C-alpha cells in the first residue's frame, strides 16, 4: 500500500482516488477529510518531556513547558531514564511541575534494575508529592542490544508493575502500545494480549509508540477493538526535528521509516528553518489524517522543544486558554 504522506484515500469517503475525482455524494462529503481551517480545536493533547541533564537544558525545558501550558494539555509526562538513571531528575522535574504550574503531571516509571521495595518507595514519593498519574512501563535494558532481565526481587513486565502500583496507591495509569508491534513480541496478537493484560491490571489509556503511517495506527486500533480493548489508544506523535536521530530511534523500537520521510528531509541538513517547516507539515498532516479517522487525543513527544508541538496544536485548532479557564 502507498504510504505517501499527503494521500487522503484511506480516510476520505470520496471513492476511488483519481486526479479529478467526481464530487462525492452529500453523505460522503460530510465525512471527507477536514481542512486545517475547519478544525475546531475539539481535541485533547498531552506533552512528553525528558528530565534535563544540565542547567542549559533545564532552561530550554522550562521555556517549553511555559509555552505549552496555556494550551491546557490533559497532562504532561516526564520520562524515566534507562535503568532508573534519571530517577532523581525525573522526580525533581515532576515535583517542580506540581509546585510551579497548573499542569497535571504524569511520571514515567519502569521496572529496570529495581526491586519491588525500591519501586514502592518511588511510588510513595510521587503520591506524597501530589502526583496521581503514572505511565507504567517495563523499560528497556540500560545498555542497548542487551535483553531485558528482571531484577531478582523486581517486576518482570509492565502488567505486574501496574498490579503492584495499584495495590500501593490508586494512581491513574497509562501504558505503552505499539501500532507496529513491540520488537520483542512474537506476533501482533501476542502484543495485543499483553496490552489487554496491562489494561485489565489497571491501565486506563494506552499511549502509542511513534509511527509515520496513520493506516498502521488504524489497523492496530481495529485489531485492538476486535480483541475487546475499549480503553483510549492515544497516538504518540514525534515531530521530526532531527532526521538522523529519528532514524536511530525508529531502528531501536521497530518503527517503520518510510522512504518519503527520508526524501522530504534530503538536503536540508544546513537549512534549519526549512527543516522545521517540513517537520511541522509532516506531523500536522499526520494529525489531520488521524483526526479524519476519528482520533481526538494526541500525545506529543516534544523532545523538550515547544515550537513544533505548539504549531501542530495550533493547526488542529487549539488556542491558548486564559489562566484558570479549564478546557
Ligand atoms: C508512550 C511510551 C513511553 C515510554 N517511556 C519510557 C521511559 O520513560 N523510560 C524507558 O526506559 N522506556 C520508555 N518507553 C519504552 C519502553 O520502556 C520499551 O518499549 C520497553 O521495551 C517495553 O515497555 P512496555 O511497558 O511496553 O513493556 P511490556 O508491556 O511489559 O512488554 C514488553 C515485551 O514483553 C512482551 N510481554 C510482556 N509480558 C508478556 C507475557 N506474559 N507473555 C508474553 N510476552 C509478554 C510484550 O509483548 C513486549 O514485547 C516508552 C514507550 C512508550 C510507547
């Protein structure tokens, strides 16, 4: 199937794609893909950040948080480094969000290299700091290329972590989902069974790994529904600010990198402004197609930069809300 970025055939109801299609009948026209100008901002978004490593990165992160805050995201999440390497920095960032913003934070937490007792401690610290939402993950091994091995007294996968967290405190829990299948999973069916286990254990929403094929996401959504998964599946959107980095992320997590994406970034290495325009266009177009397919919740992997995510939200029709005015 063609994975051309600007092809509306999968989501418009206008019949076979030709260069001059006949005007669609009235009912089909009502379902046709909306223009950006028609989008009413009837979407919910969340933003993901990572804990900063230096003073300079901290400043960038906080400028980004302050820029995105008026869009009133449903929540903002902060990642947890491999092997718990960012435990303190993740906690400090989340705690500062609680103290200094009106945002709802979600703290990522993984099972890697931690006993159940240590995870209980982290969970208690979050609960006591007023954090009520955890993105619960198994996590990747600290060194790339190794296989995940559970701590002898730890949790072996996200589903058991969720059971443990739910026993400790009544957190809201988000889990990870993989539209193109988790690389360690034998089959998509097995991966979907695992997703269902995580949701049955107490997860209330699944946030997807990033992807570049809305069709792949829709196929995944249909397969999940057929397996009795009713929780919201929220697409994870990665605006491509750096193609090489995106390629290496994609290789690590099994995301298909379409040829058209590489071609779109060809020759732009020294042209930062052109690259940003292309990046915003690609991500906004993906969101528009997801919107046309019924998606109203989007999770942005911001990489701690506000500009692209802000622009895409703007194109989805979102506008800053006055302080204290709940969305
Ligand atoms: C939204 C999102 C946020 C993320 N944030 C972070 C982060 O902050 N820090 C970080 O280190 N990583 C993060 N990751 C990456 C994630 O940790 C890795 O993808 C990891 O390899 C899997 O985590 P999981 O929670 O999906 O694991 P699990 O759901 O436990 O699944 C891991 C693998 O094991 C298989 N599996 C699990 N249980 C069973 C079973 N009983 N039988 C058979 N197969 C089973 C699954 O199918 C899958 O292949 C994130 C990923 C996403 C999508």
